[in-house]
């Protein structure tokens, strides 16, 4: 599947379509260069889920936790600052991934060996005209 985001006005629609298309998935590996919109997309998806918290990049915290309107837990990871897979293991990443909660993981390449087999890889790219593309 592929979604195109030409501007902020497209985000809610794409987030709704994304959640509908991936309704049985819980762990998402968000791949793409810095500044491509991964965090902005997670913010849109969590808003559609009814999260009322301020969704920001967990760059320094590594993981942020949110609650959706239905009470489901959402974890948002940014693994960019992890030095090695051991740091991820020490913080208990695997417990998060196998908890049944939604997990959105930025920079998943750094912890790929820990990800469940059914992790859905979402590739983000920016076209020359500024349009963002998400492919799963």
C-alpha cells in the first residue's frame, strides 16, 4: 500500500486510512531520513486514535507513552540515540513490543534484531516537490 501526503491537510485522511488498513498490526517500524515526517505522522495517527496528550519526538526519552480514547496504550520510540542493541535490551524494549500495545518505532534499523516477526515496515520518503510518501 502507498499513501501520498501533499500537505498537512492530507494527514488526518492518511492516518485514518493507515489505521484501517493495518487494524490487526501493533508494531510499526518507521524507516526514512531525518525530517521526512515520521513524528508528524505518528502525531496524526495518535490523534485519530483519540490521544489527547501532546505527541512529540521521544528523541531524548527514547520512548513516550500515550493513552488512546479507548484506553489502549501507544508507545512511540525514537532509537536514534541508542548506541547499541544492548541499551535497547536494558530498557526492556522487547516487553513493549510483545505487550499487545501499539508501538511506533523511529530508527528501527538500530534494533532490528529485537523486533517481532510481524512488525510492519513503513517506508517514508520525500519527493522533490515536498510531497511525502508512505509505503508498507
